[in-house]
């Protein structure tokens, strides 16, 4: 009967050990400078795409204003 608590702990920890952390990063598709935007004479536009699956994490983002 001593093996039962140990076996339960081992089995409970298997899903956590089997999971690997996935980091989804966006892929740059287009980067260009345009004129005529409402808030400035020239601004940079970037178009990105990303595939984020359940359980994936995304990198932290900082936005300068």
C-alpha cells in the first residue's frame, strides 16, 4: 500500500513534465514608410502574421507612444 501514494504522485506529474512551453512569434510580412497619415508627415506601417495555437505563449510587447 505504500506504493499507491508514490504511484499517484508520479502519474500526476507526468502531464506537467510532458508539456513543453511553445512561444509563438509573429512573422513580418510588410514594413514600409508612408506619408499622409493624420498624426504625422511620415509613419512606419508593419504588417505581421502569427499562428497561435491553444497553450502557446506570445512574447511580451512594448509599444512606444
